[in-house]
């Protein structure tokens, strides 16, 4: 029989009670909220833990900046050459631009450069929110309910306490969270 990876218990009863009261969740049973949150975050946490998470963001940015230099240089070398080299030049330039957004762009640029798994996490959290709250993520006027962002931020801080090795949650800031939700 194959054993599966089991996450640490992140969302305890006290934390879930706090969320239920603060955000007026319809289904305020702590166990159901905890299970739903675990389900929301599990794939993301497992993937982040399985990646090479030994680099800090500063170390990663140093590597990205070196890669940007090489991508830009190679793109210039291939520019104007016959196909397929010219199309490779364009692709390398786009890769470089994405890495620049991640390393030194503004918060909106950084969130647009996020990976699919991050966007998928936000989508899952919106589903969690809409299942447990009468105040949906998007109003009938298509306006964002920023309480959703606040709740996500609180959950991220809770996760960073249980998994301090996951830097993504540790450095998560409210402005960044809001831009993630705005770009979904």
C-alpha cells in the first residue's frame, strides 16, 4: 500500500472559529472550514515543498538577473536572422521581460508574472470563500469583495507559522494579495 504525503494540521479550531466570526461564514462548523481550507491549499503547499525551496527570494533574484543578462544577449545575437533563429530571439526577449517583472517590477507586474499554480490557488480560495460566505467574491456589479483578500492574507500568515520554510507565505503582503485577486 502506498502512503500519501500528509500536511501538518494548519487550520486549528481556534483559527477557524476566528475566521467564522470575523467573516460571518454561513457554515461556521470549524471542522468543515478547516477541511475546506486544507483542500484549498494542499496542492499548492505540496508543490512548493517539493520544489527546490532552498533559495531565498534574494538568491533567486540574483540568479534571475544573471539569466536576464544572458537571455538579452542571446536575443540580440539571433535578432534579424532567418527563421527559426529570429522567432527564438523574440521568445528569449519575452522570457527576459517576464523575469524582469518578477525581480524588479511593480506589484501589478509581479502578480501578472505569477505562475499557474499561484493563480490556481487564488481561484480555489475564491471557491472556498463563495461556499462559506453570503458576501460573494464578486458582487452583481462585478466589484471585488476585498474581505476575501483579507481572509486569504490571514490564512497565508497562519500557514507561514506552521511552514516557516515556505517563503512565499512568509513574504506575502496585503498589496500583493489584492493584486493577485484583481488579476484573476
